[in-house]
């Protein structure tokens, strides 16, 4: 009786020592357990007895590695789940699901590894599901396979596809919206907007020449200089007097400057050596603080995937300055200053056709692409001598005249 009580004390002490020396994933060899100074006089036989009791109570899990036999500890809560199972078959099935972790395991894999009859395995799985110990799951890599996972575990990103999948389906709408947000942020941080202006009916150079003050010819002074006597004497004038000069001279001005209007905004590249191009970390912080994905947590690795897609599509390019890798949009002078959402709201499908993406530069158009024949509603009927032909086509005539094509009823 005394030996049994002693082994029980040593068992509890060795279990607590193993918990203090590492996580539940660390493997302990026989030497590691002996070095914990729990077993007196390095008694190997006593150590084996204590380990066996811990394994019987499901507190220790044995593993075979290249270096030999090793063990890892299991929490008392999980051990209690094992000991509550009705038979060894159910315990083995539960152990297989437990070892699979967050990736889950296929039911056929359980059957093949345990060499268990199909009806026995199904009975064990049904019992474990009813007790709330395991649950079925979907794996994006194997959508047609019946997978199982521990009920208290969250499936891994490998199994669920990460933030890009919703209920096992690729969430293309979420991905496209995030891509547009990332693209707009990179465009904003890697360019500056120029608002060029010119006089109405004049070019920018001509407007600048008109606005510049004419320089008098040498030795010729037109008009009078206010306070000329004070100036000739070198008397210092006050700031108020200087301000009054402009006020007094204003009525004498006979030139009327033409009104200017702001030019079309244009994006221009930042100067060479610019060091603040947005990085993946900057983009991740922007999305996090903006609260765009409140229900989904995106890591920098997830943002990097979005940026990589933009890079492979030719929309952005990496820029390295002093070891700092940032990104900027491509073909900056041809970029639209508006955001993707503004371009979508301003888009008229009757004029520009169907647009699949509002990121980047609009595709260049040629005369063949702009011709109305490509989207003609009666293209199949168009032929010489028929009800519709190029000679009497209203769409073709308006396109050649430069007018907008309007919907008109065509009598056939």
C-alpha cells in the first residue's frame, strides 16, 4: 500500500514537472524525464512504472521517433474525455481525430489506419458527434471528402482557405473589393495630383505670358511713381504706405486678364529618390485602422497575397529605396485620379460597355474597337440589299459624324 501511494505521489510530481518544462507539444525522452529530479536515485524501473500509470490515465501520450520512444503530456480535461469513452474502438477513433489537429482527418484515413470495419467506425463517429467531442468540417483542398475535427478546435487556414473563403467557397466579391482598396491606397501614396490651368481659349504658355508684368524698355518710365520725392531722398516708408501703392495703382490698370479655369487633374510620379512608398506593413495598418474588415483578421501575409496579384496583373510594381521595399502604381501619367468606386459610379454601361475592373489604366481604343458594329443589336441582319445595311445604318452614320449614338427604332 505504501509503494502504491509513493508511486501515485511520484506520478503527480512527474506530470507537473513535465508541464513546467514545456508545452503539450514538446516530446520528452527518458533522459529528459530522469533529469527532472523527480524519480529518486535515478531508478529506471520506478520511472517506467510511473510513466505506464500516466499513459493508462491518458495523461501521457507515447510517440516513436528516430531517437527512440518519447512522451508528451496531455491536459487533465482532455484525458478525462478519453477515460469517459465506452470502449477501445471509440477511443482509437477519437485519438486519430485528436492527432490530426486543426487540419482535420478524412474518415477513410481513419478506417484504413485502424483497419476497422466500416459499420464499427461509423458507430464510433456517430457516438463522438452526439457527445460533442468531434464535428464534421469542409476542407477547401478536398471538398468532396468527409472530414472530422475536434469540436473545440478552429479549422486551420490550410483547411478553410483562410480569409479568402466563406463556407468553403472562394469569396471573389470580398477579394475584388479589397484589391480595389489596396490599389487606391498605393495610387494615393505613390503619386501626386497636378491641377494644371490655362486661360480660356489660350494655351498654358500663352496664359502665363499674358499674366506676367511687362518690363519697360530701358530708360523709359511710364506713369508716375507714388511718393517719388520720398523715394529719391531714400526715406524709408512704412508697410501701410507700401500696401497703399498697390491700392492706388489698381484703378490705373487697363489690361483685363482672361479668366482661368482649372485644368483636368493628372497624376504624376514622385521625384527620384522618394523614400516613403507604401509597404505591405503600411497597407495592413491602413486596413486595420480603417475597420474595413471588422469580422476578418488579415495578416501581413494575407495583404502580401493581394499585392502579389496586383503585381502579376501589371497594376503595381515594387520599388526598393535604402533596403525598404515599397510599391507604386504603373503607368502613372495615364492613371485616373478617381478611386475605383468613383469610376464605377460614373461609368455609363451604354457608352463604355461592360467593364470587369476599374483598377489601372483604361484599355486603349482603336477605330475598329469604337465602331458601333461590335455591339450592334441587328448585326446578324446587316447586309447590302437587306433591311439593314452599312449604307443606311444610323449607328454607323452618327459614329462617322462624331455624334453620340442614340437609341432609335429601326423599321425592318
